[in-house]
C-alpha cells in the first residue's frame, strides 16, 4: 500500500510539472460527432457477431445501438430462417436476417406486462403493496393471501420458476389454463428469496385483464404499441408478416414442426399466444422506441405512456435484500453478466429465452439491443450470454474510448463498483487529465506520448495487484482504442 501511495505522489508531482510546460497549439482534425462514440469498437462488433454465428450460437442476429436518440449502429447478420428440423437440415431457400426482421421477444414480453400494470397503477386502480387476492379472489391458499403485486413484479412472491405442469398439457381452453396457474401453490414464503418465475407474470397478465376488462393483447395495443406507433410489435402476428419473422424451434412435441410466426414458449402458445410472461413479437427499431420512452421518463414523441412517478418506481431497486438480484418493476438492474461495462445501479435491462436482450443506460443515454433466434432449430445450443455481453462491452468501449475525459468516467465507474481503490483511481485520473488537456489542444504527439505512459501505469498497477485481470483488460482495451483514434 505504501508503495502505491508513493507512486501516486510521484505521478502527481510529474504531472503537475507537465501541466505547466508551454505547448504550441496544434489544430486537430475534426473527430467529434453529435453523440461522441468511437466508431471502431462498433465496427469490431461485426466480427464478434459473425463468429458467434459461425460457432452456431445462433443462426442470425440484429444489433441496434443508439445514443441520445441517434442510431449509431443497426445491422443484421446471418439468417432469420435456415433449418427444417433439429438436425440442422438446410432449407432450400434460407431467409436472410434483415434490419427490420420481427423476432419472438420471449421474456422481454414481461416488460410490456409490467408497463401495462403500472399504467393501471397510474389510473389509481391498485397500490403496489395490495394483496393480489384483493383483485383475483381465487388466488388463495397456503399463504398466497400475503403475496403482493410488487412481489409478483420483483420475483419475490415465493412461486417456483414455472408452472408445475406445462399448460398445453392442461385440459380445457385459455380460461381453464389460467385458472390452473392461479391455483399454483407457493414454493416458499413470500419475500423469503428472489426466484425468477414465469408464474408471477402469468398472474400479472390475469391482473391486467381483471382490472382493465380487456384481454392483455388488446390492452397493450391500445395503451402502448398504438400510441408509440410500434407497428412491428404485437402478439400473434398475422400470416401476412411471416416472410419478415424469424423462425424459432423445431417442436415435434407440440406438433408444430418449425415454429415460425407463432410464439415459441409452449405455455404462452397454449394461452392463445397471449400471456404475461411471453408472446410479444417486435423488431429492433420498435423495441428501441419502447426503451427511449423509458429514457424520457415515460413520454415519447408527445405521447405519455407512463407518469414520471411510475417510471421512477420501475427504475427503483426493490431487491436490496437479495444482493446481486437488483430488480425494478419488470426491469432488471445492474446485471453485469449481460450488461458488462454498461452495468450501473440504474442500468435497466432484460433478456429473453429465444436469445434476445435489451440494455438501457440512463447515465449514457444509450439503448443497446441484441435480437437473435438462437433456439432455431433447437434450444440445445451454445448460450448467447457471451455475445450478449460482448455487444454491451463494445457499446461501452465506444463511449469510454471517445476521449481521455470519457475514460475518466470509466475510472469513476470502477471506483464506484469498488473494482479499484481511491489511490488507484487518483493515479489513473491524474494521467488522464493531462491527456485530456492535450486532446483539447489537438496535440497528437503529446496525446500519444502520454497514452503510452498511461498504459505503462496500468501495467505497473496490475503487477502490484491494484486491480484484477478483467479490469486490467478493460483499461488496456479502452486505452488502445483511444490510441488508435489518435494515430
């Protein structure tokens, strides 16, 4: 520790001297743009996605990244439909993925359910701590009377992850199957733990229908997708859109063959395609509108979807009692396993079983979307978590590598997350301050010289165990991008 403190003092002394050296101004080439994101990390993402496709993580993908409402990347890769069965038998005419391809959102549908629930809250129809049974009388027995609406929204109700029986095996119609869900027993006492559960959102779907008097798809269209003009977002897309829809799984057990244009999730499918936990189809651009609405505190293009108070409640971490399971109302928070360097206390996101993910960063005013059809032709494939995280990482790289000042924000984030100590942050920050000064002057030679010194400092601090390998790699990668910008 004393060695590191001594290093900090030496760095401070040397840099203070440097700051007073007169430097002739050099006019830099124009490198700025409206959103201040470096293009190279976004370009490098192409190779990462293409490699994931080559590794059969998924047959196709769409990546959409926007900052401050401006699209900085929107690209399609691979195939929307490629196989005729789970043996990877090739179609005669495979369908290429397009930027406007419509994909099955899977559990990202839960965000639409949560939004609909909070619209009803905005109407004053319930309070978050109200018992669910108050509005759904048959939701009762063995402690279920204590389950609140908030607990359903935050996955702390006590239910198991899934219904005890696949709903397509339950006899009867949609009403009978929802009744089966409402009579599911708790797995544990309410608030005992966090357990991500489809039962929670199936129940919330019923709550929407009971309070609104409309089936969930009708309510969501009237209150969310139509006001936001999300024309590619819907439950049960019509046959006329099939050519634009990505295929999912080959399911002989449901007698559907290759599922294409119908919801992949068997439970949602058995509920006529309309359920609280799954069922939404959307395109990347449409989903970005939904995300931008959250960034703009519930209003988009003059349409108020949610009150600012409702949005604030949705962004609040209600799960402080369960470390690592930060959860708003519907939205997950601060999940580095797919948000990577975008993960912060207020970063919103969600993933979907079909290979979808969305990350919304209020701090950076960014929307990062990865849509894939990874279950095509089978769910028994490589996890998409690696490429999900890579998309977030490259988005963060493009932000932090824009300038030395942006890298200082990165150092502050590392300090906030306790990935580095204050002395380390001070040493790195001082060096970046000098680099920032020369960037403002457009002095390429000095910028490159001090970036080299910064990288040497990072190497030294890593050798002294000032941070772990992952943090080291992040710092080196970002500094390398900034260096390349100034070459």
